[in-house]
């Protein structure tokens, strides 16, 4: 018999609140439809066909992935228009081709002229490619740095002129939006993100090169952008679950967190006002990104905490150290009782698990396990 | 056809050097045999039956695990004496019993009187348990804090007197050895670790309670301890692979690192003297423990680096940002070329992968893939 409630699940385990998930999906779907921009959700967060299907409901089904393992998995789930958003290398062409031969429009990304030439060469044998050029809108990760965009036209021309290659457009990701914590600050980053990629598209068109896709997006910029002009699509990802980091930068509110880790109390240490739980560095991840704006969150905060500022203050591999500003009420938390931890960064925490146990807080307080969704990990 | 060399493997991927692994295993095996102490390797690092078998070669086969998933996996691999080293809770008794009924001597750990009583109650139905009491030798994680050892005799008496329960002894883990960086400092922690658990055993025996197992151990203390008197076994774990953290605290030398992540260069960013690789937060983990003694290691250093202090200086989910103190020689590292990254903390990095690709640096420079070993992840 499958588990009936989360009290029956072995800990640590990943809990997904479907009611919150649906609200998060609906909010983003409505916002981008209202803006007249296509939604290409970045499924690196959810890595789940079930969630991917919900995310594209009412949209045209295009998605983004971060690994070829995700591309293969979502292709099996019926997704046809897939952007692999990490710079391609020639050793991965064969895996891309295998999916394209199955009828999947798997699109790839580069910002490198020798790679563009290698793509053109690889297409000479009859295989086709669809390629976007990545632009760095200020985050300082991948992409041709805006506003100089060095080499943009050269790379695009190689791709545009190569038989068998579709030069599909330009894309950017404003990762620096994660380091702002006001709507105004994020909106300013969103405007940089928009100008960078719309500017790149304009430069290409001025050079006579069509640029059908103009793709931007992160969750914060999708939430706070004030102008989508010139963009054809947005690629938010973590909005499906949200997390402490998104809450503190202002992409969501405290009731919008869909993902938590359920853990058991495994020891009491009143001499240092701590308890231990069986969710440590592997179950929570060592991601502490939310500490940029709120140091007290540690490796995750305790849901419905019975003491002030109760959080996982340290982690070893399978032990989470829970501390609090007030004395911990140990009588309410005997060894064997359970806590839920809100993660700093949902994308990284979820990657330790092969499935979600799904509850629904709109039903019975969210205790019943109403479904399980699988996930694809690895590469 | 399986991959012939690491150049054929899709990146990112986990590479294990069998020659280094064997030297690491031999060194620890010889050291503890010489000390007259049993070796109970902590297989939370390797999580691999193949490696576990090599680790216990010439010893009696006892092992330590950090999850019940590991316990089940190693039981299938023929291991019979397994210590589950994370504080037990009643909801896990059924899983423990299932393995014990298969003839596995799965031993559990607690430091909590109500849990000891629950174990005694659970044994009334004919099931048996083997239980150790955990002692905190100064690391401040789990265990009864030494030297006070509050409740030690009460907990031990409940276990010792319960029909069906074997009170098997005491165990401790000196996690604070990871925060020392000299042989003298680590040896001092090792002596605390020894005194705490030998002292607990003496207190129990004085109270008329037998204490057959007196278990201590971390890799640093196993390497640097100067006195094993009174200990019956040691439980080092990360020594099988070693990592940057162990190198910097002095548990091993720079040629003793068996585990690396093979990654592809995916982009060149000369305007900021960086390149990107396809190993980011998931492929390397966000563990930066080695930065305590060497901040320049970032999220991992580059093996055989062509520039000074070349390291992964930042990570997003699937992107690793590689920087260096000298100008990066991009001509030697075209997009698509490969780098190997030494991780900060092997236990955490390895957990992202389901297998090791095994090379042997004593053969042909370590390029041929000579084997693959599977791993057990999750709970």
C-alpha cells in the first residue's frame, strides 16, 4: 500500500504542495500571456514531466532544459520544442542529433565562433541544427557581453549561411537579478536584460540576418519587468516552486513556497539549544544563497516553527543542526517527531531526490499524499 | 561499445583513479592493523560495493553507513556487520528489523533515553536490536557530551536489561578534527576522541554494564592519532578518495586525491579572464569546506592547470566559472576541450553521480576507462 500521509514517509523526503505549485504556475502564465510574450519555462528546477505539463498548460509547449538528460526525458514525455540552455560543445552534437532525428526541435546555444563553425561542419552530413546565440546582459556568466557584442555578426553569419542550420535567434539570462532585493532594482536589471537581447536582435536584422526568437528571462525579471517590448519569450524557472532566496529578493511571498524537506528529529542537545534532524548537507544541499539578504536562514528555515528564528544553522552529510533565538521547546519536538524545512534554493535541494511526494494544502491541511512525480537527475 | 578512454565520456562525469584509491586504502589498512584496531570504514563517501570490498580486504568486513539505503545496498553486496551511524528514530525500526531478519547484524545508534525505551519496547515482539550509545567528544554534533556524559548509565541500563537488545558499546566521531590543520592539532583532537569514548566505556563497566565495542574515528584522527589505547575500532571515511579539504588539513598529500570531475570548456570570456565549464553547482556541489584553510580553491581547483591558481571561482546550476591569477591560455583550452576539477569535499560531490568511471594512473597515464563502479544515493 502506498503511503497515505506524509507521516508514513521515510525521512528525509521531498514534499511538494500542489496547491501552491498551481498558484505559482497560474500567476506566471497569466502574467506572460498578459504581456504578449511566450512562456518557455526553464524545467531545470522541476525536472519533472508532470510539472512541465502543468507549466505549459495554455501555452504552446516550448520549454528550456539545462542538461541533455533532461532533453531526452522531456522528449519522452512528449515535449517537442526544447531549448538546451547551456553552451554546446562538439562532443555533444551526436546526442543533439539523436533527438532531432526523433522529431524533437532541440535548440542549442553558443557564443563561440569556432563552435559555430563546427556546427556548420556537422550539418554538412544532412543533420540539421537550430542555434541561438547567447548574450551576456550584465550577469557576467555566458554570452557575448552587451553592449559591445563582440563577434555577434560573425557568429550569426556562419550559422545563418550554413546549409542545414537554422539560426533561431538570441537569448540571455539576467542572473544578476538574484542580487537585487527591491522591485525597482530587479526592474532595472530586467530592462538591461531586455535591451541587451532586443539590441542584439536589432543589430542582426540591420545586418540582414533574421532573428525570430528573442529570449530572456529569470524568475525575478519575469515577475518585475515593466516592459517586454521586443521579446518573443521568457524563460523563468524557479517560480514553479519558489524558495527562501526568491522570497527575500521579492519574487514571491512567504505563502508561495511549494517545496519543503520533511525531516525527523534525531537528537536533543539542550546544553547548546539545538536539536539534530536527519536532513543534512545531502538532503538540503549546501546552497546558502538566501543568506545574502537574510543571514539567519542558515541552510533552511523551519516551517511553523515553535521557536523564534528556528533554522538549520549547520550541516554535516546526514545531520542538520537546528538552532533558534528562543529556547527550543523540546517537549513539543520529541526525538522521532517531524519538521519541514524550507530550502534556500529549490533547484539545488531538489536535485538530491528522485521524486516528489505531492500534498495539497487546499485539502485536509496538506497531510495526505495525493500523488508522486518523478524527476530526472544527472547528465 | 563502452567508452574506451575518458575522452569518450559525456561531461560532466565522475572519474576515480584506482591506483590512488588502492594506495589510500592500503595506507589506512596498514596503519590500523599496526595499531591493533579494527577498521570499520565509513562507506558514506564511496557508497559503492566494489570500493567497500576493497576497503575491508584483509579485515573482518565490518562497515559503517550513513543511510538505510546504504545499509540495504551493502547488505545485498554481502556485508554482514553494518553500523548505521546516524541517530535512530522509531519510524525506522521496521527497516532495521527487515535487514536483521535477513541475517544482517545492522547496529543502530542513539543518545536519547526515550528512544532507548522505544527500542526495548520494540524488541518485546521477538525482534532483536544491537545498539551503540553515541558520545560527543567535542565536535558538538550528536552524542552525550563528554566528560559529563549525562544519562549514559540510564540509557545503557535500559538497553542492557531489555530482552532482545544487545547493548553493543559506545561510538564517537571527532568532527572538530576537520578544523585543525597541523598534525599536532589533529593529534590533540584524536586524544580527546579516544578519551571520551574510552572514558564512557570505563564508566559503563564500572556500573557493571559490558561495553564490547569502543568505536571512534574520522580520517584526520585515524591518520594522526598517537594512541589507540582502549579503542576497538576506527571509522574513517573520506580517506578512500581524499579531497582538497583533507589535503589542506594534512590528512593526505597532493598526490593522494583519487576523485575528480571531468568537465568540458563551454565558453571563453577573456574580458574577465574566465572560462566556463559544464560542471556547476550540481556537478561539483556547493561545498566549500576547503576554503577554511585555502580560500583560493573556490569550488574546486583545476588539475594540471595551465595557469596559476586556476580554480572554479563561482557556480550556477550547470555552469562553473573558472578563473586564474595569470592570464588564461585560451589557445590551449578551446571550447570543447576538457579539464579535471579536484573537489573540496569528495563525499558531497560524489553524491550527484550514480557511478564512477574508473581509470588507473599506474597504466598509460590514467586515460583508459578500466571499469565502472555503481553507487547508492538517496535514502
